[in-house]
C-alpha cells in the first residue's frame, strides 16, 4: 500500500512537470529582437565613423598637404621669371692714383615670351680704365643702357624655364589625383574594417542567443532525467551541445574583439592621439543599402574620364609632351640677339631722350650649334619611348579598371537577390526550430532534430549577415574601382573651405 502511494506521488509530480513544460515552451528570439540594442549600448554608425576618419586620420591629413606642396612647386618654377637686380662695384687705388672705379647696376625682367628687357646704369672712371669701359667726363662718367635679348633659334617657342612652369602646373593636377587616390585607399580599407566589425558583432549576438536555447534545453533534459523521463545519454548529448555552443560563443567574442581592435586602427582624435572602440559601442543592424545613383555604363564612363589613376597617366603624357617639345626645340641652333640703346630712352641725368636705333647702341649676336646633335636626338628618342610606354600602361590599367567595375557591379546586384533568398531561409528555419521545440515540450521530439534545426538556423543567420557585408563591400569596391572621390562620402578638404 505504501509503495503504491509513493508511485502515485511521483506520477503526479511528473505530470505537473510536463504541464509546466507545456506552459513554458522555449521561445526562439527573432532577429529583430536579438539585434535590438540595449539602453547601455552606444550606436556607432558608419557615417560617424567615416567623419572621424576624414577629419583626423594622419594619412588624410598628409594627403591634404599635397596641394600646398604642389602650389609651392609652381611658385618655385615661376621664380625663374622674377625680376633680378644686380650690382657690382670694383675700385683700385694705388700710390694716390685711381686706377679704376667701376660701378654697374642692372635690372632684368624675364618675360614669358623670351624677350627679356633689361636696363643698366654704369659709372666708370680711372686713369688705367680699360678703353672698352670708358665713359666721357662730359657725361659725368655715367651711362644708361636699355635693351632686350631675344633667342631667334633655340628657345624661341619653349625653353627650360617655361617648360618647368608647365611641368609644375601639370604636377599640381597629378598631385590632386594622387590626393584623392590616397584618401580613397584609406576609406576602402577603413570601411571594410567597419563591415568586418559589423559582421563579427552580430555573429556574436546570434551565437549568444543560440547558446541561451542550448542552455535551457540542457537544464530541462537534466530535470527530465532526474524524474526518469529520459535516458542518461540524452543528458550527455544535451551537455555536448551546450559545451559546443559555449565554445562557439567564446570564439565569436574573440573575433568581435579582434575586429574592434582593427577598427580602432583608423580612429584618431583631433590632437592625433589614437582612439579605441569601447565595449559598449556597437553598430546598428540592417543599414539600408543604397545602390549607387549611376548605372554600370555611367560608372564606366566616369572612370575612364575621371579615375585618379587614369588622370595621372593622362597628365604624365602631357608632361612628356612638354619634354618632347623641349627636346625638339633643342635640335635647333642657338641664335641669341642682344640690342641695347645707349642713354635712351633715358639718359644718365634721368631725362627722357629720343630713340635712334641706328646710333648710340650696342649689338651682339651669339650662335651655337652642336654638329652631331647626338645628345639632343637621344633625348628626343628617349622621350618618345616613354610616351609609348606610358600610353600602353594607361590602356592596360584602364581595361583592368573596367573589368573591376563590371565584377563589383555584378556581385552587388546579384548579391541583393541572394539576400532576399537568405531572409526567407532564416524565416523558414526559425519556424522549423520552433516546431521542434514545441514537440520537445509535448514529448514528441528528440535532441538530434532540435540540434540539427538549431544549427541550420544559426548557419542561415550567419550567412545572412555575411551576405549583407558582402553587398556593402561590393558597393564599396565598385565606387573604388570607378574612382569616385571619397567613395561618395561627403568631404570638403580644409584647404578648399
């Protein structure tokens, strides 16, 4: 009689536990609930991240200094056209005899067209003065000359100083293209690091939620075993699953921490101090993907006309064109004319006087011509070889860029279709797992089916975030391949404000 009473008590307890299980079915948290940020979490959006990079990153600051350096390069080249004032005074006095007293001041004003005006003031006297320098005492030993020098052969259309200015101006444009390329490269790697951080964070959240389910299943299986409703092997299986989920969570946490450290490499403060992502900072789920405004053909056309790398090749060809013109100019003989009026249009007293081109002048002619022109012809040939090499390289790089654009665009468009399939897959796997958990509560399922469906749901969710990241990276690589300035992020350099 006592044994029957004990059996009846245990049976009632088992029934009551089953009823509790039926009332407390294990729920599968939806993605929207999992990714909902807690109140203590600070959202770190992509736009805020990019703003910090463009404002403070050392490479961006370095790139923004390049235009100023280019302006100084132009200034340096234009220095060859600065007016130049020179003075010389040479005196010899020996044993109370003034051998000579020679003074000269000359102002030269180089012009773009190679007519270089100059005006010179001389005051020469002395007992042993060279007759060539002699100036009449009637003119108070003073004389003013004004004239020009003109190359009528080599240097008439282009010379080294004009070529230097043109090269510096082209260098400034190359520098601007290089600046954009440097900033784009930083943004490409930085934004990719952001999306890796995004992936690792939500992977951790999904694994953590899966661990919660495994822990609850393990607790219930142990309870059922204590009441003799399941075999001991079921507790072992539930324990193994729980341990595996714990290991997965730890691995996901490590991945998230490492991704945060990589992300921190791109974060700098206003005073150039490195920053670090804090534990309470997280990305926002489901960033709305925005396809680039241009279609594939427009992006290709933009790249061909505006890509920084192709612009650099085009400008290098322009620079080589300047070199070619200068090399061809150097094939001509050098014929320099110098003509100077004496004491006109201003005389030694500072008074204006009539100009008489046929009288009171100094004239000079200087001719130089290498007989073989080996140096000049070799320079021209080398320049033309460089032009051919640069043109071939430019066409090769252009084809590479076009292919990169096509590949990134194809991946982005088709990735969006895959994303919709994965979203449906996640929803279906969630329903299957909920059904298996309901069956478990009713005693009509086993752990193998639950573990299988739980694995599939976790795998589908991770594939979903991986596909999200893949699409965003494809869009990023598309903008990079097209050479879009700052990858379409808003940015105004400090020197252009």
